[in-house]
């Protein structure tokens, strides 16, 4: 009887910690190569924005991104010769907000090539606003002049 109780407890924990069907589907769709085509804003104007405490938005134009869903790792490669080029590694997660809503929190944390965290308490949170087999949009909300300000990262899938 004790063994049966322990088995039920373990299986309950396993089921409660597993991903929903919607999360599994989103992870499968994100998996692969993408290019960041553009960065746009929900407010009119010209802005000199630095993304992820790394580089300006113009440096991110045409950057190459890779997401691996089976271990939640990825990288992006800045290729603009006027910027600090090279590959940056990260760990990511896409967690559904609510049950079967299709709305996701997307988090990203920088790692070294061996997948060790570079900054213990620093990461970036965005909203996954749109996702299909060929395009994706993530939005980061920051405060600008005391009001929410959205930075939209617009991706298309590539076949690198």
C-alpha cells in the first residue's frame, strides 16, 4: 500500500509539472533558425534603444537566431560589421499565461558556450505576441517617461 501511495504521488507531481499541449506546440514551432528582420515600436518617434544590455536595435537588424527546444538553449549572431559582432548564447523558456490561452511569457538568460549562467540574477522577460511556422513577434515592455513603451522584435524563419 505504501508503494502504491508513493507511486501515485510521483505520478501526480510528474503530470502537474509537465508542459501543456499548447506549450509543447509553441516550443516545437519556435525550434530552429530565425532572422530578426526588424525592431518596431508602439510609439511614433526615433529611438536609440539598446536591447538586452548588448547592442542598439540597428545592430540586431538581420541577426541570426537559433532556438533548440529539447534543452531550451539558443543563440543569436550579430552580423552587422559596424557593431560588436559574434554569437551570444542563452537559455530560454516560453510559459503559457493561463490555460490554453496561446499567450506566453518568454524569458531569456545569457549563458556561456557550456550553458553556464553568465549573470546569476539577470534575465529578460518578453511577451510572445505572435507565432506561426514562418513568423514570430516578441514584445518587451519598458517604462519610458513614466509610461509603458513596447519594443517589438519581428522574426521570420530561415533555412540556414
